C-alpha cells in the first residue's frame, strides 16, 4: 500500500552515476593514484574545500548533529572531523514500521591533510543548518602582500 | 525550529499549467535526491530528510494533489574571492517527490527544519486510525 512512499524511480542520471562508480573502480588500477585518506563517493559527511587569499575554508555537510558533540582536531597537518549521529528510529516500539532508512547513522570520522602554508593556531569552526564550516587562516608569509617600490 | 502550515501553502498557491496527466512538468534545475528515513506508526507517517546547508527561507514543501514535494537550496557562508579546490557536494539543491496515499491527512502535515534535517509528520485521517475489531464467538 505504501510502495509509493519509498519507491524511487531510477532515472537515467542514477543509472549513469552507478555506471560511473563501477567504471571508476575498475579503472582505478590504471588511473591517478588515490589519496591515502580518500573515501568512497557519497561518504558521510560530504566535504567541500575552498581557498581564499588568506584562508582555507572547509565545509562538512553533516546534518542532524549536536554542535557540542562534533570533534574537530588539527594535528600534524591533518584536520579531523568526527562525531556520532543518533539513530532516528523513534524508540524500540515493534509496531513502528520503517520503509526507508537511507540516512547514515552512528560514528563517523573524516580526515583531510592540510597544505603546508596554513596557520594551525588560527582555526575557527561553526555549525549552522547542518553544515560544519571550518576556517583555517593561511600563514602570514603565505598571504599575498604588496611590496612598496622604492 | 520552524513550523510550516502546509494547509495554507496548499490553498494559497496558484500552480502553473499542468500537462495531460494532471502533473506538473518536473523542474529543470539540477538537484540531488536527499537521503530519507520513513517510519509509520499507528497515528501517521514520519519522514526525515537530510538537507544540509538549507536555511528555513530556502526550503519549499509543496503539496499538489497527492504529490508531496520537498525542495531546498544550499546556501553556504562563503568568503570573497574563494575558489573551490575540492567538492563532493556539487549540486546545491535537493529535491524529492513522494506520492501520498489516501488515508493520510495532507491538510495536517507539520514540517520542522533543524540542523539541516527536515522532519515531516503526516497524520492519518481520523477514520483511518486503527480500531480493534472484536471477534464474536459462536
């Protein structure tokens, strides 16, 4: 009766993306080397990294966490983001029926190796709308500076 | 935490032209389907959807007949002159549509958005609530 609630039409793009994943894996032996800490596509949380003239900006798409429980550490040039997502199932009531359980849960941890020119003493982290935003300043010597011409 | 009264959304919106099947043509902007959890208990259905980066203002929960659409746009605090050097999330929009069944009361849907998780509660119609039928002996 509830088929429609969890039936997800397999569009062309879904099939292409599956094909892409399979091909990527089968060609990996001949392709560019993997980063040592790389994870499978679609791992939780997804991470985007941007760079400005004065900072490195890391965004971790980690919805549904308690800000105080997120562990952000920088150690020996590696930024590590760890935490735990509580199970969403409301209680252990056996009369509750689950139709879809796609959202990842449990402990997670991701690590990013930082470039050499960051200043690990100047790190700021904020959690908003389910996105953890870590901003790391670049070392002063790495920032662009204008040279006065004598 | 935000609460959206879906009943007003349902009535107050004038929809663009429908095609022959009565369904709106799908929006053409690229979007990813958010991961969801769906639970049913005696009183109704609870739907949780991961939509990180979506603020309350850019969330859209639409009801069109028996079709429930959730859509949201990702907005990140960006700095000036930023260029991306790594992107695992590269489509800044989530969209997913569900078909509701008739015993659900679409006019009483409640929506909450907290820390990038959208939670919808879709109650069942009063007459669809479970009722125990006693079996007569004899």
